[in-house]
């Protein structure tokens, strides 16, 4: 039986790039993470063989990269050599294989997050200042003593 590529989702974070190989009930899982390449292979419960080989966009730290198997998929966490540098794609070549997609459920545009976070903190500090600077307390002369 011929092998086929597994459907693969990927997303980018400041320190890691994540790849999820969507194979249910996988067995004989092999993941090789090298500095500039990832090789994935496994079989599913029906005996179908899956094989993906990806030349990576940039270098990763293979010693600090891992994979995790679940019933539905195998997720690879690849530590970037250059942290806080966004990857516009996961492949070295500017092509998109049919089996590779962006994981929009986990994607976050994290570039510029520091400026956004700083702006939100300044806005919060201003709001807090307005709330704490209340002025004199209101007069309560018009309240009834009876309840």
C-alpha cells in the first residue's frame, strides 16, 4: 500500500512553531526533528501509512523540541533558534502543499503584542487614576433614617 501525507496544521508563536499531524489512532509513530527539517511517519488503525517531510523555513533547536501523541493527532513543538521572529510560512520553499494548512483556531498575530500590552497597561493606569481621584464625598443630608 502506498503511503500518503497526513493532513497537517501549523501555527507560530514567539518561541515555538507548532505542527499538528492529524492522524486518528496512530501507531508506529516516528518523528525526527533536525535543525532545518522535520520527518514524520506513522500508520493509522486501518494500516494506512502516512509520511511527511518538511524542509523548515528557519532553524529550530532540535534538542529542545518535542512531540506529543493523542488519540486524534501528533503535535510537534519546535523551539526556534531566533525567538520572537515570526515565520510567514513553515516551509523553506515559498509553496504550500495541499496537505498543509494554517491552524486558524490557534493562530495569533503575536507581533507587536508588547506594544499593545504596554498601551493597554497605560490605559488601565489612567482609568485607575480616574477612579481613585474621586474628590470630596457626596453630601448625604437628604437620606431618610427610616428604612
